[in-house]
C-alpha cells in the first residue's frame, strides 16, 4: 500500500453534523440542516484540515498541554524533517454527510490531499441517507473522490421506519442502492437496526433477507439502544410499543449472522459482515489499535497515546476556527495500562480476536498471565476461545461481549 514517506496517520474522520430531520432514537452529535451554517462549517472544516497539514509539514511532535480550563492538542518543533503525515482512509460521518453538495465534498477531499500524503488506493467513505440522493448526485460524489457509500437504511419495513421517524421508505432504500450501482459504486454498505419497537423475529429476518437481495458489499447490524432522554422512549410509552424479550433479540442476532454468512457475507466484527476484501478499512483502525485524526465538531482523535475531541457545538467550533484557536478539548495522554486495555477491549470485537503475541511485543505484557484467571470461566463456558496466540469470542460470547471485555478495563 502506498502511504508516502511521512509518519503514518492511519485514518481521517470528518464529522458532518447536519440532518434533514432528527431521528427519535439518535444520540449522535447532530443538528437540523441550515444552508448558511453548513457553508460556514465547510469553510471552518477546510481551515482545520489545512492547519493540521501545516503542523505535520513542520515536523511537529504532538503533546498535551493544559491551558486554563481547556485541554488543547498542541505541538512543539521536532526533527528537521519536512515529511508530511500520511493517511489511507477518509470517512465522512455524521449526521448526514450526503447533505453536502458534491462540490463541497470534492473541496474537502482535495484539502486532505493537499495536507496529507494520501494513499493511491485510499478508501473514501460517505455516509448517506436514501432520501438525500439521486443517481446524478451519487455520480457527482463519485467524481469528487468518494469510492465507498454507507447507507443508513435501518429497516426494510415501512411501519418500523415510521416508528423510528425515518424520512425514507423501504422502496426508496432499495432504489438508492440501485442508483449507487448505476453511478459506478462497487463498494456499498448498508446499516440495519434490530430489536426495534414491536419488531418480531420474523419481521427482522424479512429485512435481513431483503438486504441480502440488494447484494451489498458490507452490512452493519446494530441493536437499538433506547436512551433515557430520547423522544422514542416517550413515543414507546404513549403508544405502548415494546421490544421483544432478550432471548428473541439474541435469536435475531445469531440467525441473521447465519443467513448473512450463507449469502457470502463473512462476519469480521461483532456488528459487521462483508464480502471478501470489503471490510471497512477505516473502522478497522478503531478495532486494531490504530491512529486517526478527527476534524469537525465533536470529532475524536487518537495519536501517539494522546486522545482528544473537538468541541461539540457547531457554532462554537466555527468560532474557534475563525479565531485561529484550537477546537480541541478533553485532551489527555493515556497511561500504558489504559492503552493496553483499549487495545484488548476493541480487539476482542473482531471475529479473529486478539493476537496475544503482537500485544506482548507492543506492550510488553503477557495477556493470559495477567488476565487468564478472570477469563478462564468464559473459556470454560464456551464464550471465549484461547487457541495458540489468539484470543477470540465465540458467536455466543459476542452476546455477552461487554461482560467479557470488562475484565480488561
């Protein structure tokens, strides 16, 4: 993979916080679409990217500095090298990034190319909602440099979509995938949600079968989490909607995974399946102890054991960039034990699990010697496999993943 000679920054994440409507279950950093705000936000995003690129070109080595009440990610002059940081993935997340104009997406990708050494075979993902795209618009996104789409479909049942306050129909979702193929996309992902209000196992499996019929390259399957302050929780109380029993939710998950594997979509992470070679290269960085830079309001970054996030407010983010102030807050350097715990916690999400030898080389820790006594009961119960230098969850273990992962935290 061509990555250039600079220090590796594995991934670039770009947060786009705008939505046409706010889904009643959503807990992400987002707000309603406003054309003027979007234009100002794009300019701020470009400025943040260009500033980060300039810092990298100057050969800066990052460190955390506390100033007054905020933590800022700053830099100090390092080697005399003028080599730039490198990246092989760009991910437009949100929000609804497909509300950007293709020209705006092109400008942002160009800014990334001007500021970082981008791999020739880079993966550039754009999250999209079905109601926001047309074949012509998708073709323009592809011309702008996007080569992977992630559609927020959630369900192929119109009644379920209405309960989730989604704006698209099942038919519109199917059309959007067809339009993506017609526009030339050969890497299309679909997001689905299970354990929805009033959803029976048969309803869920009908959506899974419908998704398989669309022949996606990648699927993400998530269990609905009803947050205490989410409007959906109030709607469920008013309408007396309920979620299926836990045992049914477990059956939804395991049966769906079996059907997807039979259709050629291999599970590679707790919530993700893909055809050969179509795993999300960007998201894999989160699960394989990688590094990334996040740009935009609320975006998170991890580099050299330092973790920080940008201010969540869109307006405050724009104002900080305008004043040439850092948008970063909550920055801190992780301790060696925290970095080890994160590597184990996230790595165990992968179907292939953790390479214990690689962990030992990187962190100087014999994982089984340190944690084996607490993990033995999960191995004996069939939830965890310890085979040679690998430690991985079984599919049944994935249903209680957080219980197992808590050992490392």
